[in-house]
C-alpha cells in the first residue's frame, strides 16, 4: 500500500480521488441520458467533493505531479464541463422550441471556453502550488452556475430557452475573464 503515498505512482491516493471524480462524472452522464437528473446531480456533487479532496490530499502528502495536474483537468472537463452542458441540453433544450443551431453554438462556445481555461491553467500550473486567487471563473464554479440555470428552469422562474442561453453564454465568457475569484 506504499504506492498510495508515492508521488510518481499513477494510482497514488490523490489520483485515486481524481479517478472517483471521473467515474462520478461518467455515471452522471449515463443518468442524464436516462433523464434521471436527480441522480446525475448527486453524482456531480460527489465529483465536486472528490475534486476538492484530491488537491488537498496531493498538497498534504506531497503527491502533486504533472500527471496529477493533467488528470485533474481531464476530470474537471468531464464532471464540470460536459456533465452540466449535457444536463442543460437534456433538461431544457431537448423539449424547448429554442433554435437547435443557436443552442449548439452557445453550448459549443461554453465547452471550448472551459477547455481553453483548463488548458491555460495546466500551462501555468506549478505542481503543488496554489494561487490565492483564480483569474476567471473556475470550471467547478461554472458548473454550479449552470446548475442554477437548471434550477431556475425547473422551478419555472424562467421558461424561455433564449434567456437560458444568454446565461450560459455569460458563464462561458466569465470562465476566461479577468474577474478574480478567491481560492478556497
């Protein structure tokens, strides 16, 4: 079991937490495809918890590596970019009269914005280092903001797909903005 605390081992404790994040995100997409949004959202929140703990474990036990940084961003892409995008699409746009071309453009814009953010983060990342502030909205926060879009749709606060698209476009813009967000 020594491998759990060996930084260079791909299955160290921090990376195992990241793999649970990935598994939770993949399972969430499965449940979204079956319109079981409640289970999918629970799995997305579980992914978020494991995303928080993998970084804390990596720093506490000095397990941060380039591999860990890359796999964490891959997990973030699945759990905090693809899952909320797919959730919004299935829950809102699969049954609305919103232009599917416009939906595709805005959702692709969001995915590319998030991917750009994750790639820039990886390029600038220092294994084991933590900045005091994020520049731009981090992808987990972007996922939470999209979850709020889902909630206001479910609770019928908004029922216009175009308004939901505006919110998604704004969130996509904020991912790469200059806004400062304090690191937890």
